[in-house]
C-alpha cells in the first residue's frame, strides 16, 4: 500500500476538523452519542476526501520503465551512449555519466 502524500494528509485532516466543528455547531447536540456519531461521520468524510485527492504522476526512474523516456541505447549517437558503443554490460539500467570534454574543443578562446 502506498504511503499517503502531504496533500492527502492535509486535505483529509482539514476536512475532519472543519466538518466536525460545523456539524457540532449546526446540530447543537450535547449528548455523548451525538458527538460520537458526528465524529465518526467527519472521519469517514475526511477519509473519502483524502482518497479522492489526485496522486502526483511518477517521475524519474519509474517513468523510463513506462516508456516516458527513451532508453540509453536509443539516443541515436548523443552523449550517454558510451556503454552501448564499447560493449560493456552496464546497459540501459545503469546511470549515464557524460564523457569528459576539453575546454578548447567546446569554446575556443579568441584573443
């Protein structure tokens, strides 16, 4: 089971507190059973709100598995394809490290 996000906790808690106060003030109940029923209803409403908050989309390494980012070998000659060129077993799952560049090759100095 995934952990609740900060938004789910905030919205659910705020819903429980606000709905409990509103229902207690509107019903003007003073009995223990009335307070218990209102508290249970507020908790159920807070749980419903927390579960209906949209979850954020996954980013990072999970997006690459779903097809959100191209694999390391499919870059078509861009930086990071060195593992595919030299035949090492690092493959697509390894972190890509750019090759070192020389300053004179990238930015020639003109005097």
